[in-house]
C-alpha cells in the first residue's frame, strides 16, 4: 500500500504507549496496535478524528503517501 501510518512516530514523540492512547481516545487496543505497526487496510473518520485531536495534528501528520517501488 502506498500510504504509511506514522502513529508510532507520534506516540514516540509524546511518550505514549498503546495503553495511554486507548485510555485517552477510547479506541480499541487492536486498532491502535494495527495502526502502530502500520498494518491497517482501512481507517474511519472517527478514528482519524480522535487521533488528530489527541496529538493536536492534521491527517497529513498521521498518514503519509509515498510512491511504491
């Protein structure tokens, strides 16, 4: 896939672990883990909104398009 999730970077910058994000957003641990490991195929608007609110960022800060090789 040509879209990369940068949740792990944002979590590292804020010193959050999966449990912290779970407690602050209410998202499931499985969803957070899949995003952290960049294994999600789809993401809904509510999830994006909660993460952007938590990290005070834009969707572009969370997701990145790259050219596949």
